[in-house]
C-alpha cells in the first residue's frame, strides 16, 4: 500500500481566532493552549501513521506547529468552503496521481495513527471515504482520485452535511466516484 497523505486543515493558532465558542467558558488563553495541543496531537498522529503530513493553514506569519508537517501550504479562498476545496486540490496536486489523501481538522486528536492508516487503506478499495460525526457533520473526508469540490456542503446544516456530501461526491462526472465506490463510515463514529 502507498502510505498516502493526511491533510490537516487548520487555523493559525492566534488568540481570539480559534475555537471562539470556548472563550466564554475557559478564556482566550486557555482556548489557545487547548487548540495548540489539539493541533500538535493531530499532526503527531498523522506523522506516526506513516503518511505524508500536509498542513493547510490560514494566512499569516509562521508558527511553531508548522515544523511537525512535511509540507505546509496557505489556504486560498474567502469562505470556509472555498478554503476547504482549494486545500484539497492544492494538496492533491503536490502528490503523485492516485495517492490516497484524507483530510481531517486540526482538532481531531482522538484519531489515532492506526485509525488514520485504516482510513488510508480503505482508499485502496473505495474512491472516497467519509467519517460521519454524531451531530450529522463529518470529521474525515478522503479520496483516492482527484478530490471533488464540496464547498456547497457547508451551506447546509450539520444534519444535512452527510447527505449533501454523498450527493456531491456521487454526481455523474468523469472524475467523480460512483455511489457504489464510497464508504460512508470507516470506523465507529467518534
């Protein structure tokens, strides 16, 4: 199996800019420390999975956690969906064709190296993998072919995201996987 790549989609760690809903409960400084710990744990797990680690981050000066990635790239676009899609495309363009690529958020420290290896291994038999969340959203998205633009997903509620994502990925098109080649759940939900 190719080792594949794990793309970590992250905000630069900045006071008052990350996990802002936590600020009122634990304060900006504690929120930033927690976010940085999540980011480091996610990057370390990706590295220990044996995959190439790509960090796509919001624009700004360098930050220490970047050193834990093999490749860093700035996110392009204005909306969350535009940044998400461009990060997938930019990462895929850096890799050999058909290299399995999974995207996770910066705050997924619960995903172990073994779990990430399993997700990448599933892409040997499936064109796409989706790790669904309990809230209806998703925590992982992967492709073994060129990524499908999914920005439209983020205009829907979290409960509608998996269905809309499934619809977008399965739309007819030369580069898009058929529904029969998508694995909706790679492991028990997190």
